[in-house]
C-alpha cells in the first residue's frame, strides 16, 4: 500500500532515467510508465517504442548533448547508467571511470547550470565497502573499493555529495547489493549460472566459497520509486539489500532444485577476481526501512524462479523436460 501511495506522487512530475535499456532501468521504466507527467529516457540501444508521455533519447551517457537532453525540465533524475560488470572494469578501467565518474559530473554540472533543484537519485553499489570489515555493514562503513568498478561508484558518490553541499543540488544515493533478475546480461553471475544450467548438466565457475547478498530487481525498483517520492530521502544514503548472505555454491544448489536437475560444477582454474569476501556478512538496510518504508519482498528462491522462467522462455527451451518448481 505504501508503494502504491508513493506512486501517486509522480503524476505531476517530469522524470528522467539514464541507463533505461539496462536491467534496473528497464524495470524502473515499466514501474513508472503511465504514472508520470512525462518520462524521458536515455538508452544506448533501442528499447520499447515511444508511447504517450515517454520520450526516448537513443544516445550515450558520455555524450554531453545527450546528458543535457536528459536534464531538461526534469523534476527527478534516476541515474542508473554505467559500467556494471566488475570483470569488464578490471579489463578496461579507463572506460569504466569515464562512464561511471566523468559522466556523473557532467550530469551534475548540467543540473547545476539549469538552476532547477532537480532531485538526482544515484544508483551506487554495496561494492563500495569492498571486503567488509564488520559482520554487519551499515551506511557508515568506510569505503574500501577492491576493483575499478567499486572505485568508480565510490568516486561518483563523493561527487554527488560534493555538489549537494556546494550547490544545494538534492541528491540521494542508493547502494543496492548484487542485482539480478529478468533481462540481465549473461556476463553477470546469476544469468550465467542459469544459462549454463538450462543448456547443460555441467557448469563452470571460478569460485564456490564467495559470499554475496543478492537483491532481486523488483525489490530495488520499489526502493527507487519510494526514494524519489520521499522528501526525507534527500541528501541521504541507503543500503538496499536482502540482508541474507549467500554462498555462490548455494545459488547453484537452489537453481538445480528449481530446475530439478543434477548439476555438476567444474572449477575454472584460470579465473581469479581479487579481494572477494569468503566470510558471511549482513548488509543492514534498516535505515531504508525506517525512512523509505522499504523492505525486500523477494526471497532468493522466489526471485530465481522468475528469472529462470524469463531466461528459459527467451531461449525457447522451457519444455516438459525442464520444469520450474
């Protein structure tokens, strides 16, 4: 009910979304379609066809003209665009910093020059904490980035806070934990596991003992919607996480049970990602619950079921022999 009430807040708002062709952006667009006075989206590749109230700008967050178009007349900007793959950031840190950091300051600059107090909601990541120093991780945990991706998110956060303090731009930073869901690229962990399990009884993984907190995309979208509509969220930082640490090996077990398959795992000895967490930790989202009224609604099993169904249907391989239970 709280989310439905907050959605009414958008009826007279002009909203912009960067990264709208990505996992989080596409689901947010679905959630806000028909709810706003106007929606303007920036996407690198074609997504849905333009509808009443939705203006699609096909472009790049690194392009100044495209960024300027997104800022125009916006009451709220959900800034979701960027490099999100950790391995890609390790292979090409310069592009990662250009996309995630330089583009963010361009966006902030256009907001500053517009003279309008546009609310910028920035999607960061719990990756900024690196390997957690404490078992329970609150928003006060120090930055400890362990790769170019997490470093870029930390840097972009600092810029948002600096522009807020210096120029009075209202910003809110969300730190979702590891995101998954339908439409995600198979270069990410859970889609990779699902795709391999659907195609074969044997999958290849680089590590089994790493812990992550997995957040289902619809839960994070609800956090974004609540954030944009909550006055007390301005100039605040919120963890958005399930609060349940899960070992990589356990994800494979759950997927196997859902598909009713006996999955064998082969270790990819050539794969190594530095500074991964091998002990359980809890991402504390109690602040989001208190201020936003947000709480994760999906268990990992429930989210995986929806995600598996989507990937299976896209590959036309959901047959009587492959059941999702």
